[in-house]
C-alpha cells in the first residue's frame, strides 16, 4: 500500500491521479491533498477519499471547510499548507500536480522528508532543477516523471546504462496552432489557443503547447531528470502524439514508447513504479487504425519560445528561472486577454535580455528573481 499526498487535486493531472487511485484501492490510499480555489470539488474529494489532511489556497475557504467538517479532518492553507501536505508524516509518495513555480518549496521539503516524488509540475525543475536534483541525490530520493515525454524516456531507459545514451528525442504534437504560419498568429484568440488537437489539459499548459514553450520547458526538464547536456536533447514534431518520446543509444539503436494519448498511463506508471498493473477504460493502441505517423523538423524561427528555452537552458544558472517566471506572467496576461498571443514570446525575450545571470543561484536568489521577473513583465503590460 502506498500512502499518497497530492498537490493540485482539482486540476487536470490531479483529477486523473484521483482516477488512478480510485481504480486501485488495494494499492493506494490518499492521505493528504491540496486544492487552490475549487472548494466545491475539494468537498467531493473529501467525501469520497476520506483523507486526513486538506490544504486550500485561501484562509476564508480554510475557515469554511473547518466549520463544515469539524475535527475529523485537519485543514491548512496557503503556501505553508502546500508544504504541510507535501511532508505529511503518513505519506510515502508525493504527487506534485500543482501549477507553476509555487510547487518548488513543497518539492524540496518532500525530498528532505524522504518522500518519493512523482512530478508533473515541470516549472519546479525549470526554475531550480539544480537544487531539486542535488537534494534528491543527497537524500537518495527518487524523482519520477509524470510528464508523458519524460515518462516515455524513463520507460525506455529501464535496464539501460545512462552512459550509453547518445541523445533524447522529445516529440511534440505542435499544439493548437501547428498549421498556422507566424503571420497568421497575429489575431488568434484565447479560445482558439485553448483548443488543443490531442490532449485535454489545464489552461496554462495548453497555451504553452500552442507557443511551443511547453516543449522548451520539457527540454530543460529532461536536462535535469536525465542529466544530459542540451546538445544531446532533440525535439521533433509528431502530430499524432502516439510516440511519446525516444532514446537513441551509442550504437544508433532507438527505443520509443508508444501509447494512446491518455495521461492516466504515465501517472499510473509513476505511482506503481517499478511495477505495471491494469488500468480501467484504457484503449489498446491500434496502429492499423492510425495508419500513418508523421514527423517534421522543428522550426525554431516559427517557434520562438523553443529557441528561447534552449538558449536559457544552455546559459543555465538563473536564466531558466527568468524564462519560467516571465512565461507564467505572460501566459496569465494572455489568458486574461491583456496581451496578444505574439506578445508572449516578446515579453519573455525582454525579460531574458535584461537579466544578469547568477551562476549557482541559491533558493533565496531564485525566489527573488522569480518575483522580480513577474513584476517586470507585469510592468510592461
Ligand atoms: P490545472 O490548471 O488543471 O490544475 C492546477 C492545479 O493547481 C489545480 O488543482 C489548482 O487549484 C492548483 N493551483 C493553481 N495555482 C495554485 C496556487 N497558487 N496555490 C495552490 N494551488 C494552486 O493544471 P494541470 O493539471 O494541467 O497542470 C499541472 C502541472 O502538471 C503543470 O505544471 C503542468 O505543466 C503539468 N503537466 C500537465 C499535463 C496535463 O495533461 N494537464 C501534462 C504534463 C504536465 P484550483 O483549480 O482548485 O484553483
Ligand atoms: Mg508533456
């Protein structure tokens, strides 16, 4: 039995994690979870899963739930609440499915409390991958990927030697605007951008997919998870999202992981690792039904965000922190209809250009750079 803490239970990954837990009451028990503002769904999760600790974002919601549920459950709130959930004494595994760099501190604390970390929250690794991976090594804690591409690579690497990898090939669906030229992106709307062809995900990552920043963040995420230089991490456009990513080895042999686009599969793999179990309502992959798979070179002039992410990753230090914070601020502004789609990469580029990189930023510097960058981007809007 694994005792699970779940951050971001009300989100796209969070609710699919609950599907996996619900499917295996013999393997998993939800002991603690956090939500943001969706306390209606929090109530339903409490009633169904009967956890011991629940965290909400706002103090008012905390008071409300505490009055409703009395002393049978512990409640907590805010940033400290996320940490309480992450380090909850009874939990053995943390699923981090919260959105944005707010997931960093709880991840670091969970590692220090020796919890296995199943990570969907890629912003954590982009913002401070060096701190997370150093700490994980020191405490001998596994950081298991949930992101489908990284799960695919992780699955391909089972039984292999890390020193024998030649390169990683991360696939990208291309997002909602993959068939438009850069000129045609001038007047696209939030509604257009939220219409992803292959995956149903939260709003921020759907926009990141449309700008291709999602792939950029994933390249940085792969750099940290698999400890490889950027020169050995490639991306390819693969519109069907059937091959979730590939690994090429020194002998030029390539391994790929395939499957229907269903996030419950990589979530369950991380939760069950190193075992595999059946999962309800999954569809077997029928390649004859799909017929053809397509692959295209990635055009970094078309996908400026991908280029910016590679550049920031290669410079390293505090540059990826700026990339992530500027992106979070710009995407939030686009979702609130304050800027146009093409202003997203322009704002990120400005933030990167003005930043004086710090080579080995500590946690305090990262927090300061993250908030300064958000303030700067918001001041330009
Ligand atoms: P959603 O927007 O669907 O969910 C985000 C979750 O985080 C919600 O539970 C939300 O709470 C909570 N949350 C947001 N902000 C805060 C905050 N400030 N404090 C506390 N809780 C907060 O996002 P996704 O599930 O799509 O994505 C989550 C993470 O997983 C992201 O890092 C994303 O990049 C990654 N990911 C997602 C994939 C997907 O298929 N969706 C695939 C691969 C990675 P509430 O709604 O209650 O306010
Ligand atoms: Mg992904």
